[in-house]
C-alpha cells in the first residue's frame, strides 16, 4: 500500500498497514519486558492517532471489541499514559496521550521508590541494622532504591532541558 499524495490543503495520510505494523511491534516489545500486551496495543494505537479516540475507535483500529479496550485504558490512565476526556453530549469518553507521557509515567512516579525505601528502612530496623547478613542485604536494597530515586530526579531535570532544546516542549510546559 502506498501513501496518497496530499493536496495543497490536506496533510499527508499515513500508510495504515505500516502504522498497524508499528503498533503491533511496539506492543510486542513492551510485552516482552512485562507490560500488559493489550495495554501496550492501546497505548500505541492512541499514540499513532492524530486526534483522541473513543474505546470503540481504538477497538476498530486494533480489531478488538471496545470491552477488550476498557481494562487497558483503565490501566493506562492510572499510570498517566493516557488522558480520558468526556465527549460533549455523550456518555462516551475519548482518550489521548498527555503532552509528556514518558516523563509522567517514569520520572514523576518517585513515590514508588519512596515506598520501597520506607519499607526497606523498617526491615533494616527489624533486622538490627547491618549487623546481620539479612540486615545488610535489606540495607543495600534500601540504599539502591534511594540511589535510583535521586538519579531519576536528576534524569528528569536533564530530560526537561533536552526536551526544550530539541523543540519537543511547548511553551505551556
């Protein structure tokens, strides 16, 4: 299939077969590292759309029912990978990507690390600090998550600078 040549007022239209291949390949790559497969398919179907999509439209693009999409959009909205917006005058919602989903899903979730750090800290106390092999292992885990949290925060600062420098950031960001 070839891409149709746009007229003067029309933007170019993507090759639907190539877009479908992109969506499925990215979904498989994400599934290979533990991301739920349907959620990955939905994420990349929405990412590859120029406008927000309803669950029915997502299902059409993926060849699945809107019901199959519902769990995936719920999962993705919990992790700030999709934004749900109501359709005026309808009971339906549309889903779109947030402006900076990779940052939102990765960098801003440092509360996950804080939770690990806090729980591990309690484990270190319960195991009498580093005076036992078990206490040392748990202390090392706590220290690792503390290190990761600090690095992720620094990484976020560097990403915002790079994003602005490469023109991805909008003035409102």
